[in-house]
């Protein structure tokens, strides 16, 4: 079941820029935006942001940090990273929120990669940590071996996520 959900989420991730264009904006909350798309069992609501800084400066596709609700699949608060490149095969990604670090696994589809929390039971703790922090840093390694560090502002995160949760609970 998790593999099917990952495949579906990867499809969303790969289409994130286009998907956001066809989604309904639920509002902009400082550095985060909430969206909804679809209806019934296909409805998805999510909050997303782009990094405030990236190192090293490299040409990449769009970069996103997303937290999604899929009510038809009984998923609430699924964290996903879209790095704008493919990850090194078998590599891990780390999310650092304050002093806390959380491991993610990577999945590539062609030239596009994405990362998800290794232990879904940690997602609630991660979301609570995100709500209480000012920034989150994501580190990973590209398929070319380049270490990448993206830092996101969490200003507006809680409001955007609450809006997405509300939209998917109705």
C-alpha cells in the first residue's frame, strides 16, 4: 500500500509546478501556500514552500517542501521533498528542525527525485517540530554526487497547513 501511495505522491511531486497551476489556491501565508485539488477519493490538499536559500547555487528544476493530506487514502500530514534534481541512488536525505534530525528515503523517476519520511510514525512529531521552529534545513546528495543544502522559512507554515487540513476535512 505504501509503495502505491509513494508512486502516487511521486506523480504529484513530478507535476508539482503544473499541479499547483491547476489547483485551487487556499491562500498565501507568508512563505507558504495552501492548495487543494480534485474531489471525492481523489482530493488532495497541501501546503508548500520553496527554499529561501540553497547551497551550492546550481541550476535545478523547481524545489518544494510539501505536506499533503489525501483523505481518500486516509493520509494526513505526509511530508515530501522535491529537490529539483535526481538523488544519488540509495542515498538518504536529512531534515533538520532545530537540533532534531529526521531521515528520509529517496526515490527517483527519470531526472526527478523526491524524498519521504522513512518512518511515517514520525511525521506527526516532525510537523509539531516544524510548527515550533523558524527554519528547516534539508540536505541530500544529487545523482552527480553534489551535496545540497536547502533552507526553508517556516513563517506561515502552521496557518497554511491548518488551511489545507480544513479543506480536506470538509
